[in-house]
């Protein structure tokens, strides 16, 4: 990959990662800082990307992801095999649980959300499409990591384990024990590892070689100790049953 292309992609990624409901674009200075580029390089790349509609600029001079990215996003969604094979399963799980159903795919040493059906509840736990999480952190990530090829697990275990909350697993030995449990049980659970007061249960999605290419998870904010406990006891089996027919074929 050329250096200019890599910088341009990093710039687009930085813009997309800073998009939320209250977001109103970034200044040139902020774009450069977020992309770890000097202002001159950032400006040159922004002009090139704007030419093809991948970046837009408002009347205040602030930059945002442009409308051309919508075509790419639509094409990616329509062509992604994992989405196509699991969309019906996600809808069925959402109808039963009424909570957020999250689909993640492994990209290198990260678990990336590629689709999500959010809960209809006013108080809910959701993630952003495209959000990446380290493979040791959270149920979706660990369900994938536990069933990944040994070189992937070794690479994660060899690096420092980032801590996001006090419940994050940052000890290598503890992570290895947890991964062994996930492989034995067939599912992973997480409680407040990335966001305090949240819960998740995830199962790996397996390719024909038996290694995980991603995961499917149920996410929810705490609904009270009794409700959460019941869900932790019953929803793993629900998830495992729903993905049973596609396992090993993805």
C-alpha cells in the first residue's frame, strides 16, 4: 500500500470514529491531530478526498465524511457474507430478547462491529458500526479470540492488555484461564468491561476450519440483579441454538 493511500485511509478512519449524534465536524487542526498528520498533508488529502465526495466541508470550514462513503457502506453491507448469513438470526434473537444484537468480525487483532440491531428500550446498550475493540476485551472479542487460530491468540497474549474499566481483564494468566473456559462452554460473558453497568453474552462464528471469523452477541444495560442473573443463565443456550446451523459454514 502506498504511503499516501495509507495516510488518506487513516484520515477517513479518524473522521468516521469521531461521528456521533452530537458531532458537527472537525477543523483542519483537529483532523491533522486525530490522523497524526501535519496540517499541510492533512489539507492536501482532504482536498483530494473531497474531490471524489468522500469528505465534505461546511460553511464554517469543518470537515466530515462525505456522501460518497454511503455507497461504499451500502456495498459493504450488501456483499458481506457474515451479515448475509446471520441477518435472519439477528432478527430472530432481537424479537425474542428485545435487546441489542451485535455482529462483530475479526480484523487483525481487533473485533469490529459490522452490524447491529439496537434494543427498542429507552435505556439500552449499543455500539457504533465500525467500532473496534481489542480481542481480549469484552464478550464479543473473547468469543472470537478463544476460537481463533493459535498465532492470533499468541499475538494478543504477547502484547500489553489495555484496561478500560476496573472489570477489564489485564492479567495474561487470567485471560488464558478465561479463554479456556470460553472454549469449553462455547460462549463468553462480560460485565462492565468496556462500559460500567452493562452486560453481554457472545458466541463465536466459525469458518469451516473451526476458527472464529467473528461473533454474535446480546448486549444490555443492567436490568436489575435478578433479571441479569436469569439472562446469564438462559441466554447462552439461546444464542448457541440460534447459530448452530451456520457454525462451520461461514
